[in-house]
C-alpha cells in the first residue's frame, strides 16, 4: 500500500511539471483524475508534492472557467483557482511553486498576473449581468403602466399626430410624465410638472405646456401656506411667459398677494417679453416689478435678493437704448442696505461682465471692501453665522472667478479660507473648509481646493470635498487626475461613489463607452445598490441615459432611465428618493426636448 501511495505522489509531481510546461487542456484525463483524487485535501506530507497538487487543481479550475459561458460560474472557478494558489504560498512557503508565485514568475504557460486580470474581468461581467437583470425588472416596474394601464399608449393616443411623427421624443415625454406621477410628495410633484412644462416649452409645444401647467396649478391650489403657494405660481408664470402665453402669465402674477413673489413673477414675464422683442411692454413690466419689490417689507430677507435678481435680468434683456446697463444700475441703487451688499455686488459683476463696463470696477471694489469688513467683524463664537459668512464670501469669489476677475477672486477666497480656519469648533471648521474646497473646485482652482482638503479632519467632509474636486476635474477634462483622487480613497463605498461621479462626467461629455467602463469599475468596489452608493448610482445612470438619448440610442436610454427610477424608489428616505425621481423626470423631458432641437 505504501508503495502504491509513493507511486501516486510521483505521478502527481510529474503531471504538475508537465502541465506547467504546456497549455492545460480540459480533456487531459490524468489531470482530471489527479484533482478529483485529492478533492478532499488529503494532500501529501511532502511540501513540493502538496504544492504541485494544489497547482494542478488550480489549473484545472482555470481551464474549466475558460470553457464556461456563465459569468458567475467563471468567476467562482477563477476565485477557487486563486484560493489554491494563495494556499500554496501560505501553507507551503518553502516550496518551489510558492517562490515562483510570490515573485510573479511565469510557470510554464501560466502567468499569475493573467489570473488577477481574469478575475477582475469576471467580476465586471457578473456586475453587468446583475445590472441587466435589475434593468429588466425595472423596465417592468417603470413600463409606464405603473399607475394603471399603459400611459405611453394613452399619451401617444392623446397627442396624435405629433407622436406618430416624433415617436422617440413622444416616448421620452411620456416616460417623464409617468416618472413625475410616481412622486407622491405634493411640492416635488408640482416641481416635476413645472420642469416637464419647461421642456415642452423648449420643444415649442405651447398646447402641452398649458395642459401640464393646468395640472400643476390644480395641485398648487392645495398648498395652504400663502408664501409657498405664491413662489410656486411664480415658477408657473415663468414657464407660461417663456412659452409666449403672456396674458395667462400676467393674470397669474396679478392674483398674487405676496409682494416679493409677485415682483419675481413680473420680472420673468418682463424678461420673456424683451426676448420676444416687445421692448416697451417689457420695460413697463420691469418697472412694475422693481416698484413692487422695493415696496416689500424691509424685514423680508428675500427683498434684496429679488431686487438684484431683477437687475441681472434687466441687463440680460439688453434693451437697444440701454446699452450701458443704466436701467439695471438704477435697480441696484435700491440695494444700499448692508443686507443687500452681497446681492448688489453680484448684480454689478453681472453688468460689468455683460456690458464690458470697466468703469464699474471701483464701485465693485468699494462694495467688496464693505462686504469683507462686515464679514471680518463677525463673532467667532457664532459658529453657524461664521460659517454662513465664509460661504457668502466664497460665493462672491466664485462670482468674480466666473466673470474673469481672477485677482479679485483670489483675494476673496483667501479671506474666506482665513475665516474658516479661525473657527474653534472642529466640525463647523471642517464643514466650512469642505464648502470652500467645493467652491474652488467649481471655479477650476483644483490645486487650491486640494490644499484645503489636507486640513479637513472629518472623514465624511474630506471625502465629500474630494468627490467634488474629482468631479470638477473630470468635467474639465482632467480624467486622469480625477481617477488619481479616487485611488487615494481606501473605503470601497467611498471610492465607488467618486467613480460614479467620474462616470457622470464622462457621460455629460458624450463619452458613453468611457462612462460605462467607469461605471463597471465602480461596481467592483461596492454593490451599486448599496444604500450609500445608490444615490450616486442613480445620478450616473441618469447622466448615461441622457448621453445615450442624445446619441440616438433612445431605447437604451429609456431602459436605463427606468433602471434609475426603480433604484430611486428603493432609497431609504422617501424625500431623497423623490428628489432623485424629480431629477430623472427632468432628464427624460430634457432629452425629449433636445431630440426636437436636433430635428
């Protein structure tokens, strides 16, 4: 018996050497017999012989993996092979094979590095299959028969012959409406309808706009809070005006009793009138809007913002007899209160940028000096107020940076950073630095933003800042830099979220294949349906779907939108999930309007 066992181990060694020297074939009967003979790990005591048996078994698993067409089975077999190779190194470190494996040497036709790459590829394939299954289930859920019947068929029937002539845009508009109707919260539902009407207006579908806004108005009438109801009517009046329905918009504004909301509504109507070439009526409506806002209560915090908002719209209206922005400057003169300095500054920057008014620099600088002096005198003990003021300064800096005032922007950012770093409360300090890093990243100052991240102690705040910077880099075409940031994040969930942001940036740049590859890479670091990754996944899916629709792959886009909607409905917080549904509906409607523009 001992002689027989000795012969068996010699055969094992010979087979291991032979198999290492030539490509392994699944039909090699002695190798199959050898692996099955020691399937229960009754391995020999000799170190090299035991290592050889494990090596042969690993090769057999790899060969079987190469022959299977099922992604999950292939991954399981490759992982089994890797486990046997790892066991050689761990249990038999003195064996010849262990030395070769640790040093990543080729062993005959086998290269350990190929196995690592094959496992990663198999993991991606499994992730793709899982997402495909989710998409299939999601498309059933969001088949546009979620509420009752088949909304797509009903929508197409109600909008003949337009839908017959524009089937892709029709399908996307129907999908958007169905997604909006998934939203249970009244305010988000109304916002979804207004967003849908905006897209319909962009597509030149005034009749659809009226129909959609009729539903939005009906829901708005249910809002008990007068100010909230007025603000919603302002948004509705804007869409009506942009669609050329000026009488309807004016009637809605005239019915508002809240002065600030009425002023905003009149402002958007005036801007739309100016764009339509009705300058005299636009000027009159703007004057009415400014008077209404100026008459609002001084205690209303919205008042200065609204006046600045009107000034910016006035300068954008570009009246032929107001080429130097004097009409808008008259509006900013009402903003001399301290509480209105920030808004006045923003309006001045807008006028200077739009009208190339270099003579306004002194006025801008004087306003900026007041802003910085007021902020510098803020009490360090008032943590919330202190952070708020640093945010305000960073907003001013961003305004300057976007208007190409680089030196002035740098001055403001420096002041904001100094204020944030002076905070004694650690969490407030971290949040303020996170805010500033995000603002710097949005203005393209990526290196400066990264320097701030080094001072952030809180892990969540640091990741949030890094994610924003990576996204900004990706949008600026600095993909390698964005991926380098992702590689610095050790936690798989956090890395997956950053990679999802990069995938979104690829998609928004129209690089669909790169977006899909990065999306798959994110899936190898964390489950895309993980509760902390789900929001980023929904955003990435939505952005990829939008890119696919723009590229003409409408069926693929609709399926991916449906997958995103199904995932949004599974989110832990109903409010967060409904906000995601709102963004999906807006993306679907925008994709439909863009198709009309392309045609």
